[in-house]
C-alpha cells in the first residue's frame, strides 16, 4: 500500500478550440530515492501516462529518477517550448509533501531531514505552485497538472515527529477560477499501490483506472474524474478497502482531451509541428502492423533479420555489428524503415507516428523515455546505411 494523493488541475482562460494551440506534456516518475524510502510504481505510472498523452497529441518530455538539478534543467527546457495559447500537461509521480500550505515535489536526491529542517527541505524540493505559475507566465491557455505525490511521510523520525501535516493529502488548492483538482483518495484514506501481493498490474489502482479514461472521446475532464472515482472505489472494495477519490472543480464548461470528442468545448488537437529531427528523417507512413511484410532472409556477419524469433527485431544485434549492403539486399522499403527505427526504439525513443508507436509497443523491450536519444558509432553507421537504401 501507499498513501497517495493525485491532484488533477486544469487552469485556463478559456476552453475555446480556436485558442488552444500546441500540446506539451512534462512527465516525471521518481522511484530510486537516494536518502529516503524508495518507491516501486512511480516510473511505471509515469511511462504509462506518457504513452497515453503521446496518443492524445502531446509532445512528451519524460524524466525518471530526477535529481533537483536535473528536474529544474529539464523543466526549464520544457517551458521554453510553451507558447501563448498552448495546452500543457504536467504529471509527477513520487514523494511529495505540504509545507506551510504549499505543495513540494521531492527530487531523487533530497536529503533526509528532521522536523526542524523545514526550510532546508523547501530549498531542496520543487514547488508545484511555482511550476504552474511559470507556465501561466508563458501564456499556457490550459494547464493540466497531475500530482501523484503524497505517500507515507518519508521524513517521519522514530519518535513519530515529522515535517508537514499528519494527514496523507497534499494541501488544498488555492481558489482560482479554471482550477480542477482531483485526489486519488479522500482525506486520510489509503490509496492502494496494488490489490494484493500477487496483483500483476504494473500500475497503481488509481492510475490503472485513470489511464483508459483519459482518451475517452465521450468523457470531459469532469466525467473522467467521476468515472475514475467510481472504478477506484469498486476495485478497493473487492479487498475490503475504502478508497474514494475526491475532486475540486473551479472550471466553466466541459473540457475534453480527446481529439475526437463530440463535445462543443474541447481542447484543439496539436497542429502538425515536426519533432526535433532524428539523425535521419522518417519516411512516409508505416502500413498497419498486420500488413507488414515478412522478414528478409538471414544476412551476413551473424546478423539475423527475423522479427518473429528475435523479440521483434529485424537485426537483433544492429547495436553491436555493422550492417553491409548484402545484409539489406532484397528488403522492402517498409522492412528497411522498421530496421532503421528499431535502432532508435532500442534506445527508448518516442515515436510521433502512431503506427510506429503501436508496432514497437508490442514488444516488452521497448521502454520509451525520450524524444532525443543517443546512438553509438555502430548504430549511427547502420542508420546511415539503411537510410541510403531507402531512397
């Protein structure tokens, strides 16, 4: 179990489709804390949310186990991409705490402090209110902020004394018009990590309930909150637990995340804007997965182009062995495209093309975490060679 609160905040001047422009998401999961109790499912939840948001048209920046310096550096780059009228979505999963009525996100390198060191912890943490204010100053029209950030107090000492309030929840939001806050559990309730020790689901009870509803074209944000609350309460009840997420609503109208929503008031989908280009530009659209051509014959130098028997790889060792023209001879343009992009997929690159994302998401080894990944010399040479054969 974990004590958790998820704040779901939407702040905006208007929900007019004509005003909402590009979509940007900043997603962070912290499990590996260096000085306080580590967590288990924060990164899983962050990765799942990132994938869902990508499918909703957000350009996702994903961070895992970020120190304070890395968090600030990554957020500074993220906020610079936000332009007036844009929509932003910030998701944080990890430790968090309320201090003097303000909420702070705890980075992976936060020091272990005692009840007398509240000011030190403030200085070494990230203010969620500060993040919201910075994005407002950038002109973000709508902000969605999800904070899964209040487990068991990691700063409680052996005497029971601790920083922050004794309850489990983060502090209540300020009364701001256009603000919607959702908590994964009611005040003082336990938010479940899992239903049992044998529960195979990689996500927390709240996140697994939220994920399939985020992209529902028939659900507004308010509808998502209500349906998620109902499902969480049902799941918790199966093991005799009481978990009833609450929400706080200061919005006008109905706001939809899905680009296919029929509602009259919706966040506009992101216009086409190229991602930071990889070393080689993507070719035309990938065909549906079912129509992908069969694997080419086995090539030279031990390269084995057989997707069905090598965890989905066409060239399973293209990160270690240089390909030759002979290895690529006879391959179709679509096979070449998969072979080139599997090099990026192996390194954890996100794909904007939904068919590429769907293709690689079938494989357990594909764990996307960045839009811009680094390749070694062998991989770079193989990308260049494959690209030359695609022309």
